[in-house]
């Protein structure tokens, strides 16, 4: 076993031993759910210890004695006491032990993990044996999280989850199904959900009519409280990314006010510089990978204000970019 895998396992097992009352907190997306279930199985964790904070809550969280999956400090959390962060968005991917905001030890991994699930399976593959169907699903998670959906199973799994991404009960059921490695039940659930997909395609078509451009950014808005619009915006973003050279931005509105956004780039622009510029604004959280990331607005803004902030953050690195 490689040194970094041994070190990652040592950090996690030691943390569990030192903090028997630990919890696992994870990003609530599909990759986060799959990764959390595999980690919980490897650590023999009761699923009742697993929590998925709502995206709107993450920026105000104070976490302690927790294993955190893709919930870095840059998302606005406050780390109190000892916590472990597992993240593949950072460069390089790592499993790191923190005391407060200070990193005190870490296992660094080579880049190339397309999902946090893949990183966790890399570390615990000898403890958690996944059969052929499970490995097909893991490959689908890689495709979904990296934004490069190629297989039918990845496309189907992604659509089924998008129809349910706001439902806490579904996250709990999926976690338990993956924890048990009951792949047949998971495939059956995907097939049931796909029968409802046509309503999302209708909404995508309506959203297309509202797409606009400002500078180098193609953008549209959606209602964050509407599950169908939330599903449709993911699909529309992917389709726009395939056809647009610049950046694609979707802004989530609640009662007409911006509360969040997702930005993606299929260019050689590193979005990390954009996140840094955005975080200089009071009440704005931003972070993610070089090609896609999220933004949270913690103060009340108009849509015009939010667009101006984002355009300024994009144009500053662009002006220095060659």
C-alpha cells in the first residue's frame, strides 16, 4: 500500500479513535452521498451519524469532531477543535487533520481523481470490496462529478438524482442503499425516476429563452425553491458549456433575489482567481475546481448587483490572462 494511502487511513482511524462521538458531514451532491456511504462502511460508522448540510446553511456552520467531505473552510464554515477534511477539489487532493483553521497533518495524493468517491475508494478499496455493478456506478459518479457524462448509466443516474436533489429523505435512502451495496435497488430507483424526466426537458426549453450574455459570460436564472427548475438548470448549463467558449453562469433566485450561483468555464481560464476576487466582497462565498464552482450570497443583492460582482471578478483575471 502506498505511503499516502497509509497516511490517509492513519489520520482517519486515529481521529475516530480519539473522537468516538464523531459525525460525518458531507456536501449533499451525488458524489458526496456515494463517498459518504463508502467511507461510513469502511469506518463501520452508524448511518445516523451522517449529515448533509443544506447549501444555504453551509456558510454559517460551526463544525467540531467531524469528518468533512468536500466542505473546506473556503465555503464559509468555521472549524472548531479537531476536524478532518477530505477534498479532491484542492490541488493536490488530500485528507487533512485540522485544529481550528490550522492544518496540522495531511496525506497528499496525486491529482487525477474525478470524484471524491474515487479518492475514498482508492484509500479504502481493500476494506470495502465493490462488485462489478458497484464499480460501474463509481465510474458513473466520476463522469457526473467531472461534468463529462458519456455512459448511459451516468446520464440516467444523474437525471434521477436531479429530480430529487432537494429531498432530504431521498439522500438518506440513497446513503443507506449504497452503504448496503444494494445496487439492484439503486438501479430500480433510477428507472422509476426516469419516467418523470420529460417535465424537466420542457423546463429546459423554456429556460433557453431567458439565456443572456454579459461580457464573456452567458447566464440565466432559476428559482432555487423549485425542484424541476433546479434539475433543468444543471442540464442547461451542461448543454451551454458544450457550445460556448466563454463562461456559463446560472444564478439561483429566492423571491427574486440572488442567493447562489454556479459558474463553469470550458476555457484555459483558472476560476480559482475568480473565486479569490469574489471572496473579497463582504457576504460572498465562492470556491470549487478550476473549471466549475459555486457562489453563495449572504447579503441581500439585486440581480444586477450580483452580475456586476461576478463580471468584475471574471474580468480582473482575464485582463492579466495570456
